[in-house]
RNA sequence: GCGGGCGUGGCGGAAUUGGUAGACGCCGGGGACUUAAAAUCCCCUGAUCCACGGAUCGUGCGGGUUCGAGUCCCGCCGCCCGCACCA
C-alpha cells in the first residue's frame, strides 16, 4: 500500500508555518498550574532584545525545547515560558545614536525576535510572555523592592562608586573589569554618591552552604561562586608602630606569625597616604602603583614593588620591630588593607622579600627535623610549626587557634571571618530601568512610595540628545508630593540594575496574578526550575543574584523555595572559522556567505581571490564569522537547523558551524520522510531483531535526552534509521517507524507532525505519548565475546548469552586464530569476563 | 601567577566508567541509476606492511600499576576557560 503524501519531498517552507499555526490554535504548550500531572519547569535564560536572534540563542532554546517536548510526551505538565530582559543600556545607546525612543526600539526588537523564535517552532507558552520593561512587570518589582526594604535588606549609603563617564552611570564593583566599565569599556572614575544597596552579605553563609546541595550544577560554576563569596577565617590584630600609632592587619595564617619579616600596606591605605603627605618619594611611589596594567594576569606577573616607610611594627610575641612597606600587591578593599608578610609561606611575600633582601624564615615543616631545610620557594602546604617559640611542634590548625587565643587574651585583636562578597549596589543613573519607588522629602526624609501608588512609571517624553540621566533633567517627572506630609518633594531618579529584573522573572513566569507579583502557592507548584539552561558567562552575577533574591523573598515569607534552579546546564558556544584579508595595517573580515570554501582553501566569491582562514572561534559580529538563523531556516527549514544544533558536539562544548553539516541535516530530514512513507498498513509478521533494536533505541534515546546528551541521542536515531532501511515490511517495521517518528518529534517537530498526519493519526504528534519500552526486549540473547591472547584481540565469538565460564574458555581455546597465536606455548592463566571477553595468558 | 577543564582518524566526536578503540555524522574515494545532471542507493575510508589469510603500530609525550589502560597513578608538553595579588 503506498501513500501518495510521501511521493513529494517534505517541504519545510509549507509545513513549518502550518504546524506552528496548528500548535497555536490548539494552545498545546500553555501550562496549567492546576494540572495534577507531575510538573516540569524547563527554562532557558531569557534574551536581551538586542535586535535579532543569533545562533547561540537557537542552540540554547533548541536544547530546552527538546527537553520540554520530551517531558510533555512523557506525561508531564510542562512550563516552558519565554520573555524579554528588556531594560538596559543598548536601548539608551540606540536612543542616543539613532534618535529612537528606547521603548519603541525595544518593542520593535521584541517583535522581530519573537517572529524569529516562532519560525523555529519552539514549544513555548507565549501566554506567559513577559517584557521586564512593561510597567506591569516592573511595578511588581517595585513592590518586591519595598518588601525587601521593610525587611531591612535595603539601605542607602554614601560611598565611593565607579562612575562610567561614557555611559554616565554607576557600576557595581563586580561589574568593573580591569578598571573599565564592563559594558562600555571606559576608564572608571571614583565618585561619591548616595546609593541604594541590597544586603546580599546577610545571606553570604547561606549562599555558600546552598552550593553544597546543588549537585546538578556544573562543578565549575559552584566553584566560581564559592570563590566569589570568598569566605576566609583568620585573625585581625593591631601592631604597635614605632611612631606611636597602631596598624590593623588581617591574616588567614596566624600560625605563621613567627615567620613574619615585614608588614605591608596598600598604596591607598591611610598610613601610606599619611607618609606620602610628608615624603614626596612615598607620594611618587603611590602614583607609580596606580599606573601600569590592571588585569589580574598583568598584576600577578608584574614585579613586586615596595617602599620602605621607615616605620617599625612591633611583633606581638618577639617584640622585634618589622619594617613597614607600602606595597603594590596589597589590596585596600580586602581585610584591613594591611598584611603581615610571611615570605616562607606565601609566594608573593617570598618574591617581595627576595627582591628587598628581607629575611625568609621557615616556620612550617613536614617534621621537626626539617626545621632547617632551605626554602627555594614559598611552601603553602600543611605541616607542623618550627622556629616558632611556643608554637613549635603544633599542627597548623592548632597553632592558628593558639595564636588567636593569645592575641585575644592580650586584647590586641580577634579571630575573624572575612568575606569577599560585598553588598549589591543596585542604583543606576539611567532612564531605561525600573524606577526606585522612593520619594525624598526635606521634612520626612526618604519615604517609600505607598503600594497603592505603584507602579511608578517612566515618563515617555525624554531627551537623549545630551548625556546624563534623562529622569534627572525631565521638567516635571521628579516632582511629587511627599506621601507622609503631602508637601512638595522629589522622586528618586535612580533606576534599578537590570540584574534585579532577571532575579525574579522565573517566579513571574510561574504565576502572574494582576494584583501582586506572584501567588505563593502557585509558585510552589512549579519551583524550583527543574532544568535551567544558559551561557557560562552568567555563572556568577546573574545566578548568584537570583539565588540571593529568592532567599530574600523567602526571608520575607513570600516564597517557600530558597534555591530557584535545581539543575543548571551551561551550553557551549557556536563557532566558525574567521575569513579575512590583510589590508595594510587593518584586517578586513568576510562572512561565510561571501566566501567559497573548499578543501584547498577559501576564496572570496566577489573576486575569486584567496582569503586567509583564521581560527575557529565564537561567532561574533566584529569578526563577521556569523550566520543568520533566519537565512538558514529559509534555506533548510527549522527542523534541519534544530537537528544541527543537537548533532555531533556534546552540548556543553563548542559547536563548529558548517555548511556541509547543515546540508547533511537537510538530507536526513528527507531521508526520514521517505522512511515514514514506507509505513505499510498491510504488512504483518514480526522481526524480533528489529523489535529489539527499536526498544533499545527508545531506551537509550530517553536516557540521552534526560542527560541532555543530545549528540548521543542523534547518533542512536541515525543508527536505527539505517537499520530500518535494510529491513522488509512487517508489523515490527511499522512499529519501528512509528517509534522513530515519535522520538524525533521533540527534535524535528514539523516533520513529525507532517508524518503523523500523513500516516492518518488524529491529533498532534506533539501531544502523543512517548513510545513505551518493553524491558524484555532490551536484553540480547546472543553476545559477542572478545578473545584475547596476552591482552591482544585475536578473535571474536558470537555465543548464547549466559554461557558458563568453562564453556567460554573451551570455545576460546578452540579458536583456530587463537591457537595460531598461542603457537604451542603453555597456557598459564585464562581470564574470563562473562558476556565480555576471554583473555589467555601464556 | 592562581583556580578549573581538555588533548582520540582529514574534521566534529563515540567507547557500557579497567574489558573488541574509532559508534554516528561530515569530508574524501569508487560504483549503480540517468542522454546528462541533480536527487537517491551500494561499497571503501586510522597508519604501515602484506603472501590478501592477515601482521605490526596507534587515544599529546615519557614512565608505572594490571591478565588487560583512551579510562587509574607519577612526571612532562600543549591548548582552552575563569580570575579578585583575597594575605
């Protein structure tokens, strides 16, 4: 029986939009919070609406989509939402550069990108779409901010902040990279401003402890967060100085105190400033410290430099005076900005001491008789104390406790835990963000905007032709009456960091009442997110802030969960070769579309001349090694593009884009279509071997998808397809075709729907059940045994499964090839691994 | 400099976690069909040697453990990512 639907090639141009419309009409991807099915919340990091989607988005959202569709077919109620991280600087930059309004620019981008996402056939619940620039969203955010304020987690303080002279905005310390704005790249200046802060440090210990439970997060992300939080325990104590003052230092190694040979302070430490005021050499040295490279790598490989202040610091136990240096490797904003330096057991101190001829004393050794062993480099490892007076013979841990005890008894210091993590500065002097809902009244001070006056919306008539904050300059917006006394007052003109927007969007996706940010019970239905997928670049800031914000809301009693993301997956980048030509001092780049690539090299289509082939790196506009998703969808269809995103490379690794690869995917789409066409309703009879292959494949593909090992699932599906093409019509074959159609449905949903319909099924393949596995069919009744002689493969045997060891051994020894290899030597030992191999040792 | 990760054919990568290395895809080669092309299908495709039966070598390099190592241990080399000189 032939089915004429399959006589023509599968046409994505027709099928893609038809099925996208069908899914919309059936509203089949809208999540029901009241369903009694098991719930699965699959979430990919929502995009910033920059203009058009890029290939990285396609990879990210395809992975999530396969998981979401798979979960649905497995009978879960799936929440798979999408929205827009819509506040941020690029909109203001566009406003400044092109004279467009940030809102209009953002909404145009959202329209374009939404249309592009729809072309890919993602199973998204668009009814829950969020744009963070929507007053409905940021109004709720203002309400949450006020809740945190009431709970004492919000405060203002005057502090030196990072002022970005290009963006005219303040950056959090964490957002300054190498002394430059992490987005603008402009050199950051220090300015004092009144800022709003969130008390993330209140949760430092809890954020650290929580990492221990995040077993389904990549180890490296947990490690990065741990290091970022940076807990250390040590001793803070004061040295008496020769000039009569005191100097507080912090050390994590009080056990090495007898090895201290000098004291060092940061260039911007008050002591250094004091010395500089009367000593111009010191002032010059401080200036020198502020020059030079600012990246971590540069700083760490830079030569250690110091300036001897001439001041002495009295050692608390030996009463010896140690020289006090100003040093370029001491940081002001960690600990007290001053250290006791122990060259024997800290490499930086060692380098410094070597340069300035200061004593290097061993105070930790593997054993007491190693006390005099010379030090060629600093030894940071464990051991026992030597050359350390009353500490001699103690372990590092005991010595730490002993020193802290004695210093505390002498009341010159105390044991102290120091965190690297600092409170989160959320103030931004920008227009395109969430207005901070406060009013400044001369009489009443800083007053929160009452809830019934929320949202505080942004004014629409703003001027971007001059730099600075348009809210500050707006003729009327900032004038408001004090909610307490009713007198004329001023609105807060700072807006919130956009990381606040992305710190709770996953809650709003789960529950969207009109009158409050979310419903506690409904959030509890969905959270935590079962699988969160996004880029590694958010390993620290976004993920830590989201973890903090969720804890803060739990602290306020608004949610029950503390950890928002149960599993995290960080996907790799999409890469491509770079094509370029040298033009004098400049490198001219060409897009892959402008270049003809062959095995010999690459030529520019326009002039037929060679271009240089560069490294395979992340697709970026500046290097022009990009492909536009919309172009490739038009050429190959959404399913081929999706299939490519899942094939070959493991999802956490980089995926090299290739024209040949996408062509292969396009061919496979047609190959499957032809295979569907071979479904023969009249065929009967069973093919046991094929049944087994089918069920093994379903089993393996299920496990692969659950582990996000899409590349392995793809390989299995290729394998089953090839096996099927070699078989004759039978009931087994029909079942296999049906199974393969359903298995590719999450990956190539349009093809699957078209095939499902053509084969006469009612309803949508997207709503169909995932094929069942019969465990009995997973077991083979025959196995192939490797026969080795002295560990080298000589022969293979195909035998019945479960054959006893003795019989296996006899069969192996009977093998002609094995006998030839043994060549009459004495068999000393035979190792038999049932079901696997026989190894004969002579 | 510190922390983390990775090195497997021409390429992307598999390998049941100590048990037949190279699954699957791409590229390439040969053939079938066709007037021809596209499309499709079949075969070959790690290296070297070969009497065409096979043999030897082979998972960055050098050692080691083991009946057996891509996998475990020690020491190198190279590449990638992150970074905050955190005392």
